[in-house]
């Protein structure tokens, strides 16, 4: 259908029926999640697609099969959720901790998605909900199982990162974490005894306590602004927000204990490059 004449004829059909869309999208092979937009556009234009195929004497039985269509609309919604996760993981200046937290949050959301499907409310599946209203039947058990299997796969894939969450959290909340719970391998040139004694030295000093409180507040503010801009789809505006990795660097640069400062700065560099 993407070949020359057929493509032009299909675009003309969409124009004739006053469709909200003027064309189908083709996915970008470099960014596989762009296929989610293709699915969404395809589902929205499905009636016009079938009309065009009929005019060409082509038949695809699955386009009339309720089970196949149910899965199509399910994938439209689920790939949309994955697209949102993908966008939250993109961009410069995020830390490995932030990306891990986004993934863990998505795992929790899948519990909500599974319950939503089980109840048949489809509050988080607008395309599937619209399909149900037209066909009055959905295999909720099958779709719920698919979500649970996806959630299990996420848990397995990111299990090692979950174990390292304390270590990834350390540059932001060093005074709230037991050093013995850390994986010390990223802390180049810093032994655990040195780390423990230097943390003890600053733990009750208001100057340093206030700096890490301010760091947490600044990071929370950036996250809040980012969430607002994401809801409004203002992706370019997100680029001008302060970068979390730089906020972390600036805080640690104030600490005048060479061993711990250099070790933590190196750790932050590792987290920074992971996020690129």
C-alpha cells in the first residue's frame, strides 16, 4: 500500500471521507517505539483501510476477526504506555537512579493495568474500551495474563538494578543510607571504613545536612516540573530544566574531604554516562 499509486489513492480516500488523518505512518526502524504511533494511526483509520483494500479486491480476514482486533486495540494502548516510559528515560542529565525509579514505577503501573483489565473498566485502555463498546465482548482473562507476564519479564530483566538501588541513591541521600549496604565497586579509591568515618564526620553538621536537603528539594522540583510538561506534551521545554546530574555534582563539589569527594564525583560520573 506504500507503493506510489496505491499510496496516493489511499491518501485521496482519507481526504474524501474527511478523515482526521491524511495518511498512515510508517515506523522508524531506528526507534522501534515509533511503531506505537503506527498502531494507533492504523486502528484509527481501520475502516478506511478496509474500504481501500476492498476497492483493490484484497481481503484480510483478520481485519474482521474480533479476537485479532481485540489484541490490536490492546497493543495500541499498551504500546502507548511503553512510549511514555521510553520518553521518560530519554534525554540528557538523568541519573541511573531516576531511570530505575521510572522502570519500577512502570512495574507498579502494570499491577494497576492488570486490575483495570480484570474489572473490565479499561480506564487506562481507551482504544480497547472503545472496541468493547462496539463489540460488547473482551477476553479479559487473556489480556490480564499478558500484562502479568510482561510485568514478570520486567522484574526479571531489572532485578540486578533493583538490588543496587541503595548504591544508586547514595549520591542524593548519603546521610540516610547505611554504608554497609552499598556496593563499593563504583567508589574508586574509597574504602568502606573511610567512607563510614567521613560520613559520620558530616552527619550532624547543619551545613552539609542542609545541602543534601536542598538537593532533594531541587530534584523533587525538577521532577514535578517535568511531569507537568510531560502531561502537556511540551517535550522541548523539558530540555531547559536543570539537569539532575549537575545538581548532584554541584552539591558534592562543596565537600572538602578529598577521598570521599573524589570517589563520589567519580561515581556520579559513572551514573551520568549510564544516563547518556
